[in-house]
C-alpha cells in the first residue's frame, strides 16, 4: 500500500457466485486496486493489477466473506495520492460499503431478463417478469 501503486477500477458491479452485484442506483463506482509491473526472465514486462477486498457487509456474506473495497468519492483522491504515507490514513479509505447493494440473477432460458433478490435489510426485491 505504501508503494504508491494504488489505482481505481471503475465498475458497474461484480460477479459473485453466478450473480451480478451492483449499487442500488446502477451508477459506476470506484473500487480500490493495486498494480505492479514485473520483469520477466526474457526481458519483457508483465503488468498486473488486483482488486482490494474488505470484509463483506452482512447481506453479501451469504455469497462470500469478502467484497471489493468500494471507495467513497471523498476517499478517491486519498487512495490515489502518492504523497500520503500514513498507513492508517490510507487504510481508512478501505471500509465496507454502506449503501444498498442489489444482487441480480439471470432467469434460466431467458438471458435478457433479470431477477433481483432481497439479501436482507439493505437490498430490495424486484422481479422483471
């Protein structure tokens, strides 16, 4: 985290155990990431990145105990800053998401249709049938 190789990955959602998880308002959101470049034995370079994860909110824990670290807008600049070296301050940007998340499952045999399942008190239920 201190290397300054932090990045932001813009997302509309992520796949979790066959389901598409997104923010309730369907907006694009920022997820914390890390990147690096590796020198290979043949002289070439391989670039890579990873998604930073945090403990999942209660509703997502039914699918996985981790989830992407969705950054609040006010923390995006902090996450990207190469000047910030205080680990506690940087890590303060990595908190579980506090808003409603929607999990969508495609109905068998009808790819365009989606079903939103209620995962608890932060989700909502909607069936597109």
